[in-house]
């Protein structure tokens, strides 16, 4: 039986050096997802595609937000986790210094080594290296939906991520297209509504409160996070928050007030699996 004791974490915004780590973490946490486990010719292709998507989102801070959860020693103010202040304003014209790898199917090594990163101005110490402080154990990413006017203005610009067009050579395109056809969300969300795109925790830390703390932080900072992203002084109400949940994550979201809007099932027998893949579209109104 794994360790179920709660861990001390700090929560802060993601930084560019975090993105490769988050890509690896996301894949590890969702390794049984059919698109991750079955559709790629080589494992590194999934990592590069996930990293490209995170970079795309990070470069659009008015629409996307990413929070990371890192191990904390409990010796600083950050031990309180939920009280960590998050800087939500991004200076106009700020340059995001992201390392650019070669093309997504180039074979360039993307191994990550240590998962240790820093929040803010924390300094590395020998003690941190010994007790794991600074290790990223989970993260959360969401988007604030564009208004109709913003969607019209973005037509023709590279402002929407298209998974199919970004797939590397050798990917099972038939499986991806079938997934999009069967599993795409139908619940209507609009101007100012929110979609949680990712909530992932390293497998060895799952069941120890990290996902709960990230959601608590998310709701505790609801108005300032959203109003900054929308360039509005206050959050308009009511606002829908949509999330897609696996069977294992469904209970956690229900504890926070989400309800199931629709169950989705993908038959995987054509890809050699006897069991179907199931997830749930869940909605909460705030």
C-alpha cells in the first residue's frame, strides 16, 4: 500500500523552465490514456507534442493559466500553500524565454533528469536537495473562454491549438480522429466561462492531497485570477467551469461541487483493447 500521508506543498505560477517537467509529469500521470499509450510510434513523440502544447498555452497568459505544486519543507511562509500569493499580471510585451527544440519528430533528446524547480526567489540549498523540496509533484492548467468578438478577431491567426495538425509522423491518425469524433465536448460554454484542461499529480504522490490543494487554491483565488485574465474588474456571474474527468478523478471533482453532464465512451477493440475508455464531462456553476 502506498503512502497516504498528506504532503507539504507550495503553489505558484509555472515558469518556462517548468514546462518540460510538467509535460513529463502529465504523461506519467495519464499513462493509461489511449492516445498516450497507443497512438505514438515512439514514446518521445508524446513528450514533445505535450511540451509544444504547454508552450503554446504559456505564451497566451490572458487565456491560459498554469499553477504548479512543489514539495515544501514547511519551514517558510509557503508551507501554508493556499495563502501563497500569485502574480497574475503579465507585463505587456514580456518576452517568454523558452528553449526551442527541433521539430516535434526530430529525435532530439528531451529527457528531463531532476524534477526540482523553484518558486519565486527561493534559493537551492543542500537541505532542499536532500529532502526533495522544490520537486514538482502536480500542476493545474485552465483557460478562460474567449468572447464571440475575440473569436471573430482571431480567425486566421494562430491562436487556436489544433492537435491533429500538430501530430508527429507515424502517429495513429485514425485513432486520434476517432477520439475527436466520439469524445469531443458538447456542453455549451461561452464568454468568460472556464475550462480546466489539466490537473495532474505524479503517481507516487497521488492520494496525498495535492489535487485537493490545487483545486482549493483555484477556488480561493477565483475572482482575481479570472478578472485579470479577462481584463475585467470583477468576475461575471454565473460562470460555468467545465472539466473532463477520468473514472478515478470523478469523485474528487464531485467533492468540489461538479456534476456529470455527460458520460463518453470510446470503443477500443479496433486497437486491441477489450475494455472501452470512459470519461465524464462535468460542470459546475459559480
